[in-house]
């Protein structure tokens, strides 16, 4: 009933679009029943988003963790949902004469410029890329994930909605970890014997779990009087931690370590608690691998081998030295990297180069693909988003709003986990990166409105139900 009361009626244009969608679903059903079902689900999602963008963003946040479960071959249900979310939001904005977009741009001019510059440069790189189509396709992917930033701004209009979105991120991560814990691990390949969850790849899974842990802990700090919810959140933290350990991912463990250290530095009034969690987390991790884990697991997380990354990084630097300003074109590193193998300097693990792969470093990938402008704009986007969340935390602290301050700090820590992981993997398009980034300017907008009103809401007693 609460959801039904919040849904706004459809306009005439939206009803017309719905009718066209129904016809399309009917055509798809005639071609293939599977396509019809997927089309119907997408249509429902579109209607929900146009009626209530918050619910649409919540559903997308949870679904973004289900890549493996929603994929079939090259098809990815979450990619389709992302496209539907973007189109539905744009249609919704169009009916409101772009008020949300104008407000977002006016409140975040630096971030807006950085996003547009990064997207524009990525698209422009088709002019000098060896594969123009690849560059344009990558720019389209950037456009979709970048749209999450203003979409989140529209979706997170109250502190309650902020709690819901953070909770949705945690729920998605818990589902992914639980799926990995109850299913058998891969028996062959690079992820043999490692937990991959619904992400389908151990290192990516470890990244999202490391990011979700501080968010789950922040929710645990927000909830005060609901014992059941506290137990559920505590169980969620344990599931996330168990899943992270099960990935046997060195980058995941480094990300978690970075989060715990950053929590001590940026913990504010929770610095002592963060220091205690640092000791407990380090003790539990070391204790598991030394006392409980198989010897092969301990050997996996302590080995010095870079798994071919050092070779990829060497080749990436060769590409950068040859094309420092323009780069080789968006997403074109994998296409040209083989041309830079036979150069002075030792290269090991050539099969990582001969089989085209990304640089396994988000920043090196941006530098090689898009040159200095691409790297600078990427860093600017990250910097503006993090600065928004940090400033929001400071404003909430000054207002005495402990709950919102705690969640803002947790979002910063989640981004710290992801950026740390990005030093070892190329994931500029990853939804688990852009969702926390998108939350940041929305939190700042909430903080500014609270500061202007001078009113501090009562502390949350439990997570509200949508």
C-alpha cells in the first residue's frame, strides 16, 4: 500500500509509450516466448521508473549484482535494465521540462563539466582510433553509466530514500555472496576453487563485497531499536566477509585493508570503533587463512606472482609513451597492444597479451585509450564525487545528524574500496563503481537542504520499508 500511494499517475504521453511497448512485447512473444517475457519485465520496469524513479533506481541497484544470473551468452539483463532505466528517466525528465537536470547541473557545475568532458573526449576519440566503431560503442557505455549520476540525484530526494538505496546496494551484494557460498566453485580456469558469486568473476566479486561491508556497517549503526533488523544486518556483514574471503582475491583483501585504514583516518566520531574493527578484521582474516583455510588458499593469497599484470602494465606504458596526448582511442588498447610487445624490455606471460585483455588498471586503461585528457577527466569525476560525499559528511556532522553523517562516510569508504581494486583491474564501466559515485552528489544535495532549513530530522529507528 505504501508503494501504491507513492506512484504518480501516468501522463498521456506515457500511456502512449506504454501502448507502443505492449505492441512490441506482443511482437517479441511471437518471435520467441523468452523474448516476450524479457520484454514484459522490461516494460514493467520502465513503467515503475516513469511513475517513481526511486523505485526504479532501487530495483536497478539490486539487479546490477545479478550479471551471471541474468546473462545468456552475450545477452545481459542488467544492461537492458540500465538502458530501460536511462530511457525511462529521460522520458520522465522530458515531461517535467528537465527540472531535475537543471538543478543537478546548477548545484554540481564542476562534476557536470567533468562528466561531459570525459564522455565527449571518449566519443571524439573515434577520429583517431584504429577501430572507430569500438570507440563509439565504448562512449555509449560511458553515457549509460554516467546517466546514473543525475538519475540518483532525482531518485534520492529524502534521507529515507538515501537509506533505501544504500540498503539496496547491500542487499544485492549479500545475494551475490550468498549465491557464491551455496554453489560450487569453478573447477578450472583462473577462478578455479574461488567464489565468484553472481558477478561470475572472483576479483569483481571481491570488489563489490569489500565496498558493501562499510555500507552494511553504517546501516547497522543507523538501526537502534529493531533487534531483528540488527541481527539481519550483522548476518549480512558476516556473509559479505565470508564471501570476500572465499574469493581468494588479493585485490579484494587489499581493498578491504584500504577501507579499514581509511575508516580510521576518515572515521570522525567513529574513529575508535573503526580502529577496533581494523584489529578484529585483520585478526579474523589472518586467522582464517593460517588456521582454517586449505594450504592452497593460503598460497594463492600470499603468492608474489602478478598473474600477468606486470606484463600488461609494461605494454600499457609503451602505448602511453607512443600516444601520450590523444591515446589510441576509447577501448582500443586491446586491439593495438600486440603491436607493442616486440620492444626493448622484458615481457613475461605473453599469453595475456596475445589473448587481448584490458590493462588490469582502470587509470592506465584510461591513459592508454584516451591520453592525458582522458585520465584527467576520469580523475576529476572521481574527485568531484568523493568531495561531494566528504562535504556532505561534514555538513551532517555540523548539524548533528549522526545517521546521515555515518552513511556519507560509508559511501566514501565504499568508493575507496572500489578505487583500490581499480588499481588491479580495468572497470571504468562497472555499475558497482558508478552507483556509489552517483549517490555522492545526491547526499550533498540532502545536506545542503538540511543546512538551509536548519532542521535536523529525528534519528532513524529502523530501516523503512518501501
